[in-house]
C-alpha cells in the first residue's frame, strides 16, 4: 500500500499554496482578457484584415501575371512593339469604338 503521508513542513505547504494561487490568478486574468468583448472584436477584425490582405495579395499577383503575359504578347525582348500583333488589335478597337458611336447616334436620332 502506498504511503500518502506528506513530509513537507507547514511553511512549505503554505508556500506551495501561495505559488498556486498566484498561478491561478494569472491564468484567470489571461482568460478574462481573452473573453473580453473588445479582445474578441479586435481578434475578429485582425483576422478579417489578414484575409483581405491575403486576398488582395493574390489579386495583385494575378493582375501582375496577366499584365506581364499581355506585355509579352505585344512587346519583344528588346522592348520594341510587335507590329504584327499591335496593328490588328488597334484596328479591332477602332472598329468597336466606331460601331458604338454609330449606334449611339441612331438612338438619339
């Protein structure tokens, strides 16, 4: 059978109790801070801001990749425009703008 007798002195027991009370008080203070409404709201705001930053970062990378891809299609390695690709696109843009202008005139008239 195990001996359960406590061999500590009353002063040691009191010191242990004081130490445990201090630890418990610190833990309760920490819990109080964590469950405080301002802390919860602040944590939620920080999480939303982090998600927005992450989303914006991914969007920036996607747009940057698209711009680089488009630039690579219309500009050669030396930085000179590729006329065989620029001219057809310019003609299409002028044609679409012209059609929009003609259709806007017909609506007014």
